[in-house]
């Protein structure tokens, strides 16, 4: 069985690379990009099953990237990561078509649980 | 117990903190202290005087008008009364003289020259006349040559010639004559009445002359109701006293008053004595005589009015009681009004404190959101690095790769340092919330504020251009409050500009004693009809839940209290520019 492809998008290199390594340990085919500009190229070249996307990125809003990903391929599930949550954030995530959002720092088990749920939804 | 103690201590600190907000003079204005008490005492005095004036001024005006009116009425009444008395006395003297003249005329007309030229007959008439008019001194008949033809009286005047005397000529012409007073042989004042009797059968005339004691006229004058300092007398046309005067000279002396030209009607003149005492001089001519009746009255309407007022002790007591009651009522009203003002001011101060508290919480809320985001990133790195270390430890029984672990530990340390930088910056900001005036570097203050916002600026790709004048003089001001102001304005600018927008912050010296901070953005701008309201509390153009409408209002209040000024220029579609001007030395420093 092929491993699920997970793409991590965050400008915090240390965070994204470490989380990527941990998800790899947990059996996901994980890669990371560190700028908004690189996301769409990566998505196009290697379509992920799930994207874990930082909501605030220099030069671009996570919501804009979310919309672009969904436009390119609506079947890609996106889990947003944010430094602080709010009602407004929840509403924007929902309207943008995100699967869910999580607060930083995330518990790895909660994240993998969310990834599994996203994959489950995708398979349906 | 320990937890409860810790919680109690924290609560106490919180209470002290909140209490310190309410006593910050820069926020609340005048606090309840000695100066405030002085202010309320001064206010009480002013209100007391104001109410007193409002009540007293009309009363004083009415009293003065009433006094003037009453004085005028009393003066009129007094003068009328005086005129009446003078007129009445004059009439009685007129009547007296008229009666004597008539009696003498009757004697002259009812008796023939022959009868009158008979000494015995004349003596009989004299006796009858004297019986009727007791004041008669003598009676004589003078022929047309001025020779005393017959005489009846105490002196030997028969044969005396009067042809060269003025009175003889006067009576010869006018038919009747009343003389001035003269002392006569007995050295008592007399006057003479003479009437002309025509003798047509002889083609000549004779004169019947009677001498009358002046005491009679004195008696007539005594009917005048004189007070102790008043006087009544008779003078002739030359001002020579014909009767004894109490204060203005003796008989046949010149009266010591400049007598104006007398008329038939009673005249009243207000004059002053040599010692300055005012008196009224009333005078009138006495008919059929060369005399003027004069009256001097020192009492006047004013003394009469004073007399009226002082005579009514009850009214004085009543006025005093009313004054005391009015003063007490005024004091009570003043105290009540001042209490209302004090309570209203306290409520206002509480509202201001509450408004500032709300505004501060809003600022802190926004700050907290930014800080949370900034801290969560390094925390997430720590979390992942520690998690990875745990994963590696659990995955293998082999000892972990030392180099990899050291790398992970270094990343954790670096992230902890990031967190520390953020928390220290935050603490520095929060600590200055309570700091009062100090010497500060305005450029540093602005830089610290911008550091808080650099992530948001970065994420939204906003170009934040700072042109801070290097040799800007240090100013004495409140750093914490200035940071709050700049945070509000720059936050507004961030909200106003689109992603990729430009915000420029610059500092410069303005004039000799001011510095100016200019915060310019290329946002949507503020419409002209809105710009006048932007410093009003609770006015916001941001959407619901996005702005409290307090930021600029509080900023305005802070800058004004720091002795500065804040203004804005804006063009819709081009952006806004806020100018904050601050004194290099703040007010009162």
C-alpha cells in the first residue's frame, strides 16, 4: 500500500523540517516547502493527499494559498496551522474549503489523527 | 491554604493595579486630594456668592428704588406739609394785619375828623380798641401837614411832626401803611398801622395811626409747629429781623440767610448752615405788609424716613431673621449643588477610567494576539524538536546519534531564546504602562513599537519605512502612554493599507521646543465628513468586532495631557497622515 503524501508548508524551516521528519517516522511520505511561492509548483509536480499549511506566511496569506490549492485540485485536503485561533479564523477556514485547522504547537498524535480523518474523507 | 494565600496575594496586586489606574492624574484629571478639596471649597464659595448675588442684587435694587421712591414721596409729603404750615401761619398773620387795618379803617370812617380830633373822644376809642385788641400801644390822628393832632397812649407825642417821614408820604399816597418794626420809646419792638381818612369837605385828609406791640405777631408765629432745631421769624424786604429768631439773629438784626426774592406763593429752598448741616428754608410774603415770613427746618424727609425705619424694631428683627434664614438656605443649596457636581465629576472620572481601561484592554488584546502568534512559532519548534528526540529514543534501543541530538537541543535553545526576547519585550512594554514622566529617546520608543508589529508587517508584505532623525533631542514624557498612542496609530495604518502597502514613520524637530512624529500610510483614506469625528470616543469605521472606537480618542487624550497635539490629514484613495507633536519638556516639568 502506497504511503499517503503529506506536504508541509511553513516559513519556519526548523518547525517544518522537524515535523516532516516525525511524520515520515510515522509512515507518511512527507515533504516540506518554506515559502508561499514554492507551494503551487510543488503541488503541481507532486500532488499531495494532504497539505498542512501555515495560515500566516510572509508575502501571502495561508487562505490565498488554500484557495489556489483547492482551485488546482479540490480533492487535496488542507489542514491549516495557526499561531492563534479565532471565530473569524474558523469561518475563513470553512469558507476556503479547509478540512480543519489546528493551533500551534500541535500534538503529533492529534495531527496524525486529523491527517487520517482527512485521508478517510478523501477516500470516500 | 497555600493556594488560597497565593490567590489572595494576586488579587491584592490586581486590586492595587486597578486602583492605581483610577488615581493616575494623567488619566483621570483632578483626583480626590487636597487640591481637589481646595477646588470644591473655592467652588462652594463662588456658588454661595453667585446665589447670594442673584438673590441680593434684585433685593438691593428693589430696596434702593423703594428707598428713592419713598424718600421722594416723603420729601414731597414733607414739603407739602411744610408749605401747608407756612401758608396757614401766613394766613393767620395776614388775617391779623387785615383785621387791624379793617378796624382802623372802620374807626376812621365811622368817626368824623372832629370827633377824632377830640382828645377825650380819641382816648375813649383807644380804650375800646385796646380792650378789643389788647396789643395796641397808642392811637393818634395826624393831619395832612404831618402834625400829630391828637394822641392817646403812654407817650407825649402830641404835636410831633411826621411830614418828613417816609411812612407819612406812603400812607398819603396808598391810603394804608404797615411799617417795619421799630423799638420805639419803650425799647420794645412795635410796628405801626396807618390809614388815610379823606376829608372831602375840607379838601384835605388826615391819618389815623395805631402802634401795635410785636409780641402779638410772635404769638402768631408760635402757632407754627416748631421742633427744637426749627425756627420761624419775620423779616422785612432788606432781610432785617422783625421778630426774634432762635438761631438767625435778634430783632432788627440782619438775618444770616441769603433770602431769595420772595413771592406770594410759599417757596422752599434747600440750604446748608455754616457747619454744613442741611436745612430747608421756606418763605413767603405777608400780604398788606413789607414783611416776609421765613421758616427754617433742619429735619427733612431723610431723617423722617430713618425715623420711620428705626421706629419699627419688629421690621428690623424680621429683616435680620430673613437674612439669617436666607444665608443658611444659600449655604445648604450651595452644599447640595457642590455635592451634585462632586458626584457627577466622580462618575465622570470613573467613566473615563473605565474608558481608558477598556481602550487599554483592547490594545493589550491586540498585542496579546500578536504575541501569542509570535511565541507559538518557537514553541512549536521546541515541541517538534523534543518530539523528534522522543521518537528517536523510542524507535531504537541504540544510543541516540549524539550530533543529531545536540543539533535538536541547540534548536530548542534557540527557540527558547526567541520566546525570551518576545516576553522581555512584552514585559518592558507592560512595565512602562505605569511609569510617569521620564527622559526618553522618542526614536527608540517608536522602534520598540514597530518591533511588536514587524511580523504582521512581514506577513502582509507591508513596507514600513522609518526615517527617524538621528540627532532628535531626548524629550521628557510618558513612554508607556506614548507607546500606546503609536501602537494605536500604526495599527490603524496597518488596518488601512492593502497588502503590500506602505507606512512611513518619521521624526523631526519642530520649532525650538517641539518634536513631531509623522505616521503616513497609503491606505484608503478618511472621508471629509468622517475626519472630524475620528478623535471622538466610540467612533469607528472598522467593522463590528474589529475596533472599539477608543484608540484614537484615548490617543488624543494622552497627547493633550502630555502637552502635545495630534492632528490628521487625509485624502480618500491616497492615504492618511497623522502628526503627533510633543514638547521637548512636558507641561509642568
